[in-house]
C-alpha cells in the first residue's frame, strides 16, 4: 500500500518538475497503471516522496499532468493556422508527422488502461482527437474545393485517420522487425493516403 497523501495545498508545477513528469511517460508504458501507488511513481521518477507529495496528491493527477504535457507538445500540429496555407498536402504532412513525433513511444496498452480506468483523463484525449478529426475534415474539404484532392467521403477519411493515430501509430513497434520506425510508418501512410487523394 502506498502512503496516504496529506491533504495540503500543492505547489504549481515548475519547469524542472515538468521535465521529470515528461521523463516518466515512457516508463509507464508497460506498467499496470491502476496498481501503481504514489510511492511507486516517486521511485520511477527517482524523486523523494516528499517532493512528489509537494506537487501531487494522487497518482491520477500525475497521469493527467503527463498526458497534458504530451498533448501540449503536439498542439501546434492541430492549429487552425495550418489551414491558412494553400498547400493542403503539406498541411496534412505537417499535421501527421508532428503528431507522430509527439506520441512516439506511447503504447496501445497505456491508452487502453487510461480509457478503462481513468475516464477523466481519457476525456481529455478524446477532446484532443476530436480536434484532430475536425482539422483533418477542414484540410480534406479545402483540398477538394481547390481541386488538389479527389472527392471522397470526408467522414470515412477522418475515421481511417483516427484509427491510424490511435491504433497503428501507438503500435508501430509491430513493424520494427521489418526495419520500419514510427516515422517510416507515418511516411508510408501519408504516401498511401496522398496517392489516393491527389488529382494528377
């Protein structure tokens, strides 16, 4: 059993503390998140228990903060400013390649545990993926209006992209035996997607 957190005001996360929360993310990928305690997490981060308790009162807060930082890192990839460009092919490349950089190392098991055991955290992820789908819709629609993309059902396209982001990008290690990195997988997906979309 982990030590019960003392009910007291917590410190705001400092840039230095952000670093060790970010460094925790890859260490959680093969762990049973529901069974870990705050003490376990302090051991994983290599920080004293008093340091952890000065910032967090529950493990859920640590998980939520770690997810928030990952999403924060890739938020530029889903900026509506990307639509200001005229080249929707490049907008699509920029978006998916930057998302792949942000989620590299995140596993399907980790996401499934968040979905099953931490609904508030999963809601944050779903909100983000909803923004991704919305921007993808706009990229496809603008590309079709410009005549640079062929006309397809946009809902089908974004559903396929959603599956790719959450189920293939996060399981890219299955392609490692074939010598493919996550970046390689995303690049090949983009080429497949664009070869179907582009009007020659």
